C-alpha cells in the first residue's frame, strides 16, 4: 500500500539525491561501481502536498569521470520493465563509449519494481487471461466483468497509486529525478514503452533535454482499430521474414519446410483442439499459445534457431490432455494494464465491433491471424475501472534540441509505421533512422544503429533523416540473450519477461 506522508513544501527545494553504494542482485561486480537511492514524489501531481511514494534509482558512475558529460537516464519499456535492473545490466548492455562519458541512471517508474509495485491477485489474473479471447456477446460481457474485477482488486491491494499510473505522471517524476541529480538538462535513452515517456517529456520540458534517443517507438495517436491493424501487420511481416530466413538457411530446423504453410497447419490443428506443446507433462496448445510464441521470438532473431526447432517439435508431438491453469491466490506484481489503460482509450461499443475487427485482422494476416500484443492491449482495457487520464493525441513538441528516433523495419512490438508517424509528428525536431532488419530494440540488433546512437548521445551529431542500417541475420545458434551487435548482451528479454509487455 502507499505510505501516506506529507510531501515537501512547494517552496522548499527538493534537494540533491542521496546516493549510497549498492550491489546488483547477482552480487558484487569488480568492474562496475553502482549507487542506489530513492526520491519522494507525489502520488497525485495535482495534489503535491498529499501522499507520496518512494521511487527507486540506481546509478552506474562514468568510467572516465574527467570527461563525464552528465547523466543518461534510461528506461526499458514494458510498461512494467525495471529501470533499476536495466542500470544494473548496463556494463554488459551498453557500449564502453557510453559508460565512459555518462553516469547511467535507471529508475523504476511508479508502481513498478521497487517503486511501490502495483499488485493484483493471481486468481483474477488467471480469470482475465482465460477470458481474453471472447467468441460471443456473453463472453465479451464476461471479459468486461473480469477486467473490471482485476482492476478493482489491483486498487484494493495497492492503494490510490493505481489511479495515477499514467505516463504523464511518470514524466513529472522523471523531471523530479533530473532536479535531484542537479542537472539543468538530461540525456535520455528510452526503448519501447520508454519512448512514450521520452516523447511526453519532450512536450512538457523541451528546454531540459540535452539529447534524447527514442528507440522502437510507441505511437500515442492511435485508436483501437489502427493500433490492432498495425500490430497485426507487423506480426505477419516479421514471421514472413523468419520464414524467408529459414528457407535460405540450411541449418534452420525446418529449412526443408514452408514455414508459412507449417504455421498455418499448426494453427488449424490448434483450432481443432489436437495440437500439443511438448513438455513434462505435454499440454494442449491453443491458437493463443502459437501467436504468443511468434511474438516472443520476433523480438530477438538470435532465438530463431531455437524457435524453428520448437515449431518442428510441436508439429511432431503426440496428443495430450488439456492444460490445467494453476491458481496461486497470492498478490502478484502486475502494472501493465494500470499504465496502458490510463494512456489509451480503447473502449469498444460491443462484441460485434470486436468480432468485425478480428475478421478484418485475419484478412490482413492470413498466416498469423492477429498480433497477440495488439489484441491483448485493446481487449484487456475493456471496462478497466480507472479513468483514461492521458488519452491518445498527436505530439506537439517545440524547442527541443535534435532528437534521434529509430525503429526497425520489422518490429513485432512497436511497428515501423509507429516510428515513422512519431518522426513525422516531431518534424524538424527529430532525425529518423531505420534499421532494415527484424527485432525490437535497435541498439542490440544492429551495430550500425548502435554506433549512430552512441555517436549522437556523446557528440550530439545525429544521422541524417532517412538513414538506413542494413539487416543483421543470425548465422549460427546462439544464446537467446546474446546480441547480434558484438559483445553486448541484450537485456530486454530478461527485463520484460515473457508475459504481456513491450
């Protein structure tokens, strides 16, 4: 629950952040010096003298303090990803050039990680998940009821913070962090949902930015149909890239198969109820399982060898009993919808509208049918009990330095049209770079994109708008967390887990 405390007087300086040495959860690192701290912010920024919460922060000090530029704030997205854990992974995830010149500062946004996490009952999470694909008006009503019950339960278990989880509030939190750091201007790297934080910070505090990279962009101007349409096309196109890669890669486990036709066959078997996920014990597979499998493996092409083998194993598996969903009952950290459903108004008038969307999506994506992310986002927000306090709108940014916007051409989580549209809305305030490959988080997909981001953050020299970086394809089986950009480790799978996220 939120701890009720008096907020500092508006006439009182918030003071500098008090850092203390700390260690990452994995234990002491001989090659990195970390510091941790907390900062108080109001639960409701419209009532700055009311209840407060503590935001958790971690800082990795610059390795070349004589040439330190300043603080680089980072956010890994989600919503629900831990910026503290992101900072703890910075020695392996970011280049030596960035680590030399910046104090890298990660923070857990309100309601996430170590910052008064939103918690919800696992039974109600299971019930909501089981209802996420309604096939009738009565099931749509049941979904709305499950969504509302889940949201109210999150509020009961967490407190009033659940009503103030929107990104506009996080933006104000981030400026309080800037002030506490003693920085007149900050540099920022946000990936995925972290780009929405950056975009809205640029709107509200344009003069307080030194440099800002928005990698794999959210588009906050989209309604429910445009949102699902672009997500679905992205899933179809990304899987198509995988299928084409497999056809030209002899070591792919299904090289001798048509990967598109194979997925279509698996999907139809799942619809009929006779598809199995191998395991101990094996379980019946649903169409949702298959779509989730596609999304997870389009984030990181380095997983494609394992993904191809998984599809082959599923195709060969024998029938099995139906899956039993376990019930846990314990409070579980889950902030996703508390953020998303305050940032986007996805309300649909009826099941007929949703069913019409589903049919249209299947025509757009005849192989994958729909995007599990786009579907879950829109459907999961139906009848969510908190207000949409930060609804969709176009960006209005003026007076910033040049911002760097990047997106991969085949991004299953934040589709390429989103990045294009964000760059268009920013206009002359932004340079736009395209990574021509597949994946989410360009910094760990492309050495070309990583070098451009590093150069921009260090020197403020942005690439020309319209710059393209060539696709990088996996050539041999590698660990899923290993980046294709050299020695860096991709932190996103570990930070965001395998559930609903960006």
